[in-house]
C-alpha cells in the first residue's frame, strides 16, 4: 500500500494534476481496503447466520442490526445508516 500525505502544504508537486493523481491513488488504496474488509465482514456474518440457524435460532438478530445501524448513523450521519444497511444485506442477503 502506498502512503500519500494528505496535507496539501507538505511538499506538494508543482502541478495540480500530479497531486490529483496522487490523491486518486490514495482513494484507490482506500477502496481496495474497503472491498477487502467488506468481503471479510460478509464471510463472518454469513458464518454467524449459519451457526444461529444450525442451533435452531433465527438467521438474524434485529436488535443486533439496530445496534449496527445506530453505530453507522452516529459515526457518519444519515447516509451512514444506509451504508450500514448495505453491509448488513451483504452478510445476510435481502429479507
């Protein structure tokens, strides 16, 4: 993973286009990490669902989902709840 300083005062290239390229590379690195984490989260969530179902429980826990949505909303605002819901759907599928 490349490291890009996000402080514009820290030795910025002479050309804005160069800096934009660096920042886009940093975004691409972030996206790759996000994708990897979403895949990991999805696998963990699916395993939990399988364990719950195999032990006679429900596949999902609505109280747990509310906790997740609240955490995302509190950290990221209203769009955070939407992001949280998308992540929940990745793990359990649509209801």
